[in-house]
């Protein structure tokens, strides 16, 4: 009766088949063989085996006529009985426990008559034949497959297996890697033929006397040509062979003839016995042709993964085995090659240009949003220093391939408009899953970079579409920041066409020449008022509205047309930036730290602009406006009979967090404030005694000098009152940068934490220059915050004041992330 071949009987234990049993083999074909065995393709009756699930109907010769049978095809390796056969079977049983997709699956072994047999799934194609054919796989799939081989070699070299509660570790080697011993299963390369392989326990040396192998793929350390004998070799021999295979793959993907590459290496090694072969070395060094071909591929490659792959191949082909790169490092590098190549394939599929060419702006915006999010992931992932774990890399490759394979213009057009569904939702899920593989802090870095990158777009049509995309929660914050940028671009265009959308006619605005108090008094203390703000009314649609007017002085005259245009451009842009109807703000409790603006008017004779901010509080006609600086000044002393209370500590933390968030959003949009001080943080109240009720809702004002980072126009001199808040390095002819805003914010936070104005602190050190005063603040006053506001708050203030020292990288994304992590996120942890 036929023997039933099952995994239970063959895989875990070697099976001895009695000669009276019949093997269920219908037909077999000789494939090839060598010194260590012969390999056959065998058709097995499907009902007589449980080794493989898939099977097919084939016609077979039988008496009295041909008939159809269900069969599976397996590979049978036939070996002469002996220790070598038993050793290969034992190694395969151990390696099978790894379940590595790039190590051939071992189906089992048996002895029949005097022959030892090993069974494997049948794969009709090996790499030797694959290299002769035109390349049909995409390059990113080839790199994915070659990475799989690298990780399989790593798994063999550094063997680790868990057996119950026991961890089995050891070192192994293959010592016969060549294209003939690598199978090609679709888009997967599989290592086979472990006849020369060994696994040794930890503590044992991997070196052993060379017993064989394909001479073309043996390293220069394998054979002594002068003595005519094999030498002792180690695991690095596998790395050399893998470097040879990788160089042939590189030639194939570069469009070169692998045959010509093979023929060009032909040479004779002189010695006791002259040897002619096509090895990748000559005279103890990497073959000159190999180095020349690989270096030329690097020069001509247009993509970084191809260059990195070839560089890795060259490192694997180091003639000194002691200097040759290790298997783990090879796997790490090729993991990055595979992921980057898959990423490029995916990101190219998200190119919005074809949609823009068709006028499909909304879908182009979706493409841009997801493309930049994917780009932010890659930039962050690339910089990670941790080892690439196979399971994680495999998952990333699968997700990236899913994006690249399934995303096409027609399918997303039908799904992206309206409710998110179909391919768009699948795209969201895939990119979310990719980001989930990042460590938490890295995810935050990627999120900051995403928002910053979107804001670099200068196409107003796309930025406008991103504004509309904010209806999806996914794009809420990044859409708000992009909306800010939208007005920078759209207003430049409108002004170029003679449009001043937010300019209000002077006749609709009324105000008293001296309507702001010249002094603010409380607790027996008087401090100066602020002439840069006044109260007035604005006529709109026949109704009168109470407004705060904030004045922006500029240096006359504006004779230069380009400067005048840029100035008006900036005024329009600033109004829209401060108008939540035009620039929606994130739905966060600390997001509304800027007064709402409805327009501006121009007093040409007085060389100033007036910005209009509606007063939306109760009884606006009796509302007064106070700065935080004034409030601190009149409550600085601990008076026993004071009737003006200081704000709750929780409100102070609330204000500090809100100011930091406002500045961070402002910088993401590409603007700098340039005038931050406690004079420019204002609160609305009916009287001085009521300030503590509304203190937590104070807002940032003083946009007199605010401008886009790229702008060169400045509206007049810096106010004298802002000198104490100015960074010591902000000197004449020094371009303003984000770090200067952070320093000014740090001064305001220090004032809140010590509850003292900076002028008051400066008066104790009047003989000290501004640079030395900064050091005094850091050494004397900042440490006080630990006791008064806590160590987190102290660290926040220090991060602002020493921003350039703690974050020397001036890249915008790096600075924004540092600020978010060390200031904004840290302040969110402060509560009372």
C-alpha cells in the first residue's frame, strides 16, 4: 500500500521507510546534482500527503491509458547514507523552527533502502536562471527580496531559537551560497542546499576547514594557490558570497548584461596548480572589473537606494575577512535600502501634479497632504539609530507596497470627494499604520515636520483646498497652519492685481486722540499707559462696533514702490492671519491667544496703520485694556492692604501654555513676531481690580514688527520698552530669527514665574551689559522658578533663554520640534 507522507511523521523525526511500503510518487524528473547529492522534481498523490495544501490536476501516463490525478510537486534531494546527510537534516530541522520566509521550508526526511532523502517545496526557478533573464520585477521588489536574503543569513549566523522556556543560541554558516543555491519564488528569494552548513553552540569558533563550494563565489581567503590547498574559513565567507550575488543583482537592475559581467571576470590564479575561474577576486584583492562596474553603477544611479545597495556590496567584497562587514550590519543596511526604495515607489504614486494638470484641485490637496505625511515619516525613520527588526521591516514594506500598488488616480477620484471611503480610507489606514511603527517621540517629530512641510507649499489653489480639507479631523491642525500660509500667498497675488481686500476706509473709524489712560494705578502704584493702543468705534453695515485700535508706526517715506507694495501686502496678510473667519484656529483650549482682527486703516499723514480688533466682552463701552506688564508692576509688592489680587497659579500656567502655542503656530506658518514682551500680552477687564478674573484669557498683541521670515521690510524702530526682551545677539544688521522670539517668550515666562517685571530685575544690575545680564538671569533668577513654579517650568524657561545653545541645528523642522517638545509639551504638564 502507498505510504502516507505527513508533517507529523517526517518533519520532526527522521523516518525509516520499510521496503515493502510503496512511496506515493507518480513521476519524478531529475533536476540536477553534484558531489553532495541529486535533486528531483517529484509528483506526489495529493490524497497521500499532508506536506502541502495546494495541489493541481495533471495528466499522467498510466495503463491502460492516460488519466488525470490530483498531485503536488515537491523537491527530493537524494543523499548517500552518512554523517553529512544526517547533519544537513538536523540543521534544516533547527532552521525550520525559525520559520524564516527566505530559508527553504523543510518538509521532512526519510531513508529508503540505502538512500537518505530530504523533501522541500518545489520551485522551478533558481537565481542562476533568474540572472540570465530580463528583469521583470520592479527594482523596489528586488531590494525587498535581497534584504530578505540578508536577514536569513543573519538568522543563520546568529542563531536564536526558543524551545519552551529555554533559549537556544549558536553561530552558523552556509559556506555554499551561490545563485544556483537560491530559489526564486515569485518575488521571494529562498536559500537552499545546506549540505556544507553547520550550527555550533555559543563559545565555539565558526572557523572550519573549507570543504567545498562554488569556486566563483569563494572569497580570497578560501584557497592557498601557492600551496594548492583549502584554508580555514569562517562566517565571513558567506558575506563574500552574498556580496558576489549582490553585485550581479546590481548589474541586472542597472540594465547591464550579467553574462558579460561573468565573462569579464575570467582569469587564471597562478600557483602550485593554476586555477582558471570567474571569481570576484584576483591576486588577493577584489577583482578590478568588479570594482569598476560597481563604482560606475553608483555614479550613474539616479536613486539613493541603488547607490546604497552597491556600496553595501562593495563592503561585503572586502578582501580581508576580518574587515568584512558582519551579517547583522548587512541586514540593517539592506533593510534601509528596501524600505527607502518601497517608500519612493509609494511617494511617487502620490504625485499631485497629474491631478493639478486636470484641474482636480481638491484631490491634488489630498495627495499633497498624504504625500507630505509620508515624507515626514521617512525623514524621521531614516534618522533612527535602532536596529531594523525583520518583522517590523516586513510590515513596513507590505504597507508601502500596498500604497504604491493600489493607489491610482481613477480610484481615488471617486472616493476622495465627499465622505472618506474606499481607497482614501485605506490610504489613511496604511499611512497611520506606518507612523505607528515610530517611537512616540519620533512620531511627534514627524507630525511637526508634516505641518511645516505642508506650509512650504506656495500654490494658493492647493492651500485653499487644504483649508477645505479641514472638515476631516485628520487634517485639523495641519489645515489650520496651511490656512495661515494660504493668506501669505493669496494676498501677494491679490495685491499684485491691485486688490486691498482688508483695507478699511478711514471715514468708518472714530477714536479720541487720547482715549487710552496715560497711567494705570493700583495698590498705590502708578505705571505708564500704552499709547500704541486706543479705544474707538468702527462703522460696519450701519452699526457701530466698539474696537481696540492697535497702531503700527512705520518709517516715512515709502518712496520705493516694491517696499510700499510689500508693506501693504504684509498688512493685508496680517489681518487675515489674525481673523479666525479667514484663518480658522485649532479647536484647542489654548489656541485663541490672538485678538480677532477685522481690518486695518491707513493714516498717511501720521505714517501709521491702525488695526481693528472688536471688543466682544460684556459692556465693551466701559471695558479697559491692560497689559500683563502693568498688572505685574502694580501687584509686585506684597502689600497687606492690597485690593488687587494676583491671578491663580493655574491661570498663569494656562497663559504661559497659550502664549507658547500661539508662537509655535505662528512660526509654523512662516512668520516671526519680533516684538514679544509682557507689554504685548493684554487682558480685558472693567477695572484693575477685575484683571485676575480674566487673566487666564489674556492674548498676544503687538504685531507691529511681525513679518514673514523671508520679508526684508521693517516697520520702524524697536520700541524702547522692548529692549529688556531683546536677545543680546539681535544687533543692527543681524537678521531676525525664530530663536530671538523664543528668547523674548522666555523673558515673559520668567516675569510670570518670579512675578517681577524685567525692568525691575534689570534695575538691580544696571551696570551689567545685556549679555552679562542674560547670564545673571540664568544663574540667579531662573533657579528661583524651581521652588516657585516647579522644575518643569524652570526647564521651559531655560530652554527658551538658551535655545540656540540647546538646539544648535537651525533647520526649521528641528527647531520647531525642539520647541514643541521642550516648551509647549512641557508647559502642558504644569498645572495647579
